[in-house]
C-alpha cells in the first residue's frame, strides 16, 4: 500500500516544529502497517477552515494520477475542519481509489460526523440541482449566446472581449500537433514525452500526462461545438481541428478501447484501512495468492505477519470477513430505533458546523428592516434628496445577500430530520450484491473492525456503537455465507 502524508499547522496556535512531529508520527504509523510513503505535502501557517491551501490542492490533483492509495494525516482536523469541505474532497479522493487515514485516531472524534459527510455527499447532487435553478439564469442566457461560462479554459482557447471563446495563437498549434500526431498513429506516451521535453504545459500549467491528453482528444470544443448542460450549439466556438481529423482520432481511440486488457483487474478490498489485527493492532492488508488447485484467492493479512514476522495472526478470507461485516452492520444499524437515534444526532450536528449561514440570514433581516423603515418614512412624506439613492443601495444589498444565502445553501445544505431518516432507511433497499453499494455501506457506518482469533469487535460511527461477537456464536448463524474464515491451505 502506498501513501502520501499531508501535514499542516496554523500560525495562530501552533509552532512550525509541529510539522516535524506530525511527519514523524505519520511515518511511524506507516512503518508499523507496511505502508510505503511516496511523498509529503505540507502547508505552513494555513488554516483548515479554508480549502485555499496550495499543497492540499496539489495533493488532490495528484490523487487522480493513481500514484497512491492513502492520504495519511496526523489527525483528521489536519485534513479539514468543515464537514462540507471534508465530504467534498473525500468524495474526489474516493473516485480515484484513495482513502484518508488518521495516524492517531483509529476511531475518529465525533464519529457521527462521518455519517453526515457521507449523507451530504449523496444528497448534494439533488439539493444543488433544486436550488441551482434560482442562480443560473444568467449562465443559461450566456450559454444561449455561446459565451464563456467559467471553468477551465481548454488549451488552445482564450476568452475574447465579447466573452466568447477565441483561438489562442500561442497554444492552438500545440492542439493541432497533438490531434495530427495521434491521428497519424503516434502513441499517446510518445506525444506526452515529446511535449514535456520541449517545456510545453497543459492549460493548468502542469506537465502533460496520458489522462490529460485523453480528455483533450475527446473534447468536441475543438471542432467548434459549444455545450453547456443541455444546450449544444454547433459552430458556437471557432474550431481548431477539422471534423475529418477529429473523426479519425475518435475511431482510433474506440479501437484501442476495445483492445485486450494488458493488466489484470484490480481487486477492491472493502475493509482496506478499517480492518485491524486483534493481536498486535496493525492494519490487515489485502493480498492475493494461488491455492493448491491453482485457484486465485483473496484475503486480508496482518502487516506485522507479512514482513516483520512479529505476529502470528492467521489470514482471513476476503469474502468471509466482508460479508460478515456487511450483515452485522445491516442487523445492528438498519433498524428503526437506531435510525431514529442517528438522525437526531446528525440533525443537531449540522448546526454546530455552519455559522456563516446564520450570519447571512441575520444580515438579510437587518437590511429588510431598513427597507421597511425607508418605505414607512416615504409613506409618511419624509423624503429627502438621498432617500431614493439609499433605498436603491439597500435593495442592491438585499439582492447580494440573498444570492450569498442561496450559494451557501447549495454548498452547505441543511437537512431536515425527515431527510436524514429517509436517506439512512434507503440502505435497507440497496442490493448488497453490488460492490458499490457494499463499499458505500461500510464507508458510511463502519469505523473500525478488530479481528481476534476468537472474536470480532466492530465499532460503528454512532454513539455506543461497539459490538463484540465471538466466532463460536457465528458458527450456527445465518450471518456467515462463505464457510471458514481461514485462507486456503498453505497460507497463514
């Protein structure tokens, strides 16, 4: 398992030396758990209350390259202190197969917050779509006129004086070279190396890579197609590439897409970073191997058994332990009484997180009071030369605050208790034969699992949420679906 360390200190209450302490403890954790550290990202004198942290953003961007599996932090508040930002960035990392792990908190502080994060992530898409209609009318009008609507500008273009896309004469030739070379049979890796060796940069200022080139080669803006949501305007953008070259590129990419895979499929270990050895406390890591009948088996193995040989914990079958944890979780968490208790805690937790919305609503109330006072004065005949100007200023201020409130509600939605109960109850209906659903259940509710020789201790993300069950109790239980917990013959 490969990891990067993210370390940060705030200038208001910490010393720079704390960075070295964070790195040391993260490295000690990595050594104990057979984790290879490939890079450190460090933000100095920056608060986690904002995501405007250069090294943090650099780390998020690098996660998409598939170079590491884990972001290791000293404590979870080094990553983010805001549930909304934490949920957003963890979801980005999760899409790249990366998890956030705390070196000092195998059980996080305020575990219900993890459920809130998971819920916000799943609920945000619907909630944002509902509220976004109120603030995107101007962007839709821009789109109907094929004007630039924000976001990363594709390489080869720039924003013209009329807010429309214009060809950038400095970078458009690079785009033409990329498409022409690929259409003529050059390998993407050769094109990438050639561009980087000559010092060319992508539109974000980074080196080119295979992923960024793939995205470019599929971008229909280069043949002049403007698109914003459901609005598509052929010829809305000046083209850089001819339709013939673009078609040739797409045909080649399609052929390569269906070529036989060169690498074996990646196995997803659902309990990665959550399963610990009950004997020594180290992480249990996912492994694969062949049995005596040459069948492939997947299992979890204690990190201290694997390399250090200082623990004799036996390995456990992947299917057995994952199915058991999922079934125990459904039984323990997904009942009406527990769901009601979780919903109450999460509902109250939201209001401890967001103080900005409260301040904005107070400001709106103050402005509306001022407007009403002005209108009452006008009705009573109290009018001066500055009355109209002052009233217009208040109306403008009211409009600005209302927009800020809507944006805050989009980014930081407040959920009703009924929303929360409904969302948690939906887990009852999820098909647990689908791997995505299995992972979602574990990530949301399971905090840690400690496997001993005779028992299993699971801690859930709820108050008093620790459950112990002996392996003897499981022998005649319907919770076990895959026979013996032990791995195939010859493995320990």
